[in-house]
C-alpha cells in the first residue's frame, strides 16, 4: 500500500516536473525572437541649410543640391543618364557611411563661401570637381524667405526611391543664381507651381528617403531570450554593422532601438512591435533627428523576415512627419520565402507617385557570406 502511494506520488511529481520543464521551455520559446531586421532601407537627415536647383539642358545632370551644416558643405548631383544620385563630400566618414549603404559617394575637396551683405540678398558660392573631372561652380542668390502658413513636404521619386523634403521655411532663388558645369552656364527656369520651384533655399529642413533595393544581413549575435537590454549584432554588405537593442518589452509589445555603427550622425530609430500569434510584427517605425520625427505606420502589422517561412500578405502604410499626419500612403505586397522578405510599395498619395511600385527587401545570410567588400566567398557580388 505504501509502495503504491509512493509510486503514485512519484508519477505525479515526475509529471509535474515534466510539465514545469515544458512550460519553461515554452515560455522561453515564446520570448525568443529572430533578429528584427527591417525589409526596407529608410534614410532621414536634418539639414540646417539646403540649396536646390534643377538643370534642364545639361547632357548629364538634372539637378544639383547642397546640404550645409556646421561641418561644411556636401553636394548631390542627379545624373540623368543613370537616374542615380552622386554624393560629394570632403568628409571621409560621411562618404564611407553612404557608400556602405549602397549610395554613389565620393570624397572631393569642396570650396564653400557664404555672404550676407546688409543691403543685398544672402548668397552662396560652391566649387568642386565631379568624378569625371568636370569643374562645377554654383552661385546661389537667396530671394525673400517666406514662412508657410503650415509646413509642407516636397515629394520626389526617381531611382533613388521616394524622397520627402520637409521645408517649413523656403525662398526662391534671386537674380544672379547660376550653375556652371565644364564651362557652360545654366540659369534656373521659372515654373508655375510654388511646389516645383526651379531653384530654392530652405532652412531647418529634413530629408526622408525610402530607398529601393535588397539588403543582406548576417546575424552575428542573438540574445537567449527577449528581455530589456537584449541585443542583436548584425553585419551587412559593404561592411555595415548594426545593433538592435530591446528598450521596453511586455507580454504583447516590444520597443527596439536600431543603431548603425557606421553612421554615428544617423537618426534615432525605434521599432514598435506587437506580438501576434506568438511572433512579433512591426506596428510602426520612427526616425528622429534634431526634434524632427518621421513615422511610418502599418496596418495590419508588417511581418519581419523569419527562417522557414513562406507566405504573402497585404499591408497598408501611412507616412507622417511632425504635425503632418499623411504625407504618403498606400499598400505593401509582402512576400516572404525562406530567409528572405520582399516588399512592393504601391503609393496612393502623393498623387504624382500613384502607380509607381518601389521594391525593397532583406535577405538573411550566414555570417561567413558577408565580407567588408560586400561579396560572397566566390567573389560574386551580393548586391546582384
């Protein structure tokens, strides 16, 4: 009788221990999570002063832009022959960060002077050589600055993706503005719309950009479970290094901070996740720089790349900046296969982007596939 009771108690105890073991294992699995890698590449930058001029008749360039801050002047040229932007800077750190992110970026000396005479309009003079050796001289004379009744966003789309220029204070160019490329001088041409000024100057502006293309990431370090301060370290093509750290976590939500080691001047990025059917999905993104915030909302939530997953989904998105609640919106076609996710952006607003499809994505690869030069071990380019 005693033996039977002992065995019965032993069976109960063993069962209880097994239950506790599997409950703990289930809890651990429920709170583990694959690296929350974004299937998109979004840039967000604050610019204290910004110059922009369209170039209609040059055989190569369609637009020139200057980004002015306390470190000097950077210049962007839109190449109409390739429909890609070329970024010029004297800062090696900035060029390396952009090149690692897939941009065409070049180190070059840039001469930059600014003048603000009492009885005349302020002006800027920028001189440098492009990667082909052509001398470029840009004189920009600022017209009257007008603070808009409400800040506005100027949207553009090209091979560099869709770009949002948030310009709370702008001014058109004044007489004397011109761009000289390889000895040929170009004057800004007038336009009918204030939103499509041929040349303008802006103060306290931000540039938000959704860039096309697939990123490749290898997870070098993962946390054992999801808790506050849990961290992932990932390495990408071009030598990029990214850290993702849990800032807040609960049974149903998580907030994760994203930091790019190669770009210390980059924005503060937060991923807001929701737990759905045992996995975390992306509810919203925020990018903050100099008290400006760009947000992207998803509904339903956007799934993230995962191993051993193959599915399709339709998700809506809305882009907002500061007090402007809808500067872009549309639908995403999300396609996940094993270790890869591709997202096809279809814009409904702004109107000019309607009908345009932008493809972004991410591939999860093994750590030994990623090298500093962005190639596989066999020498093939990961980006192709």
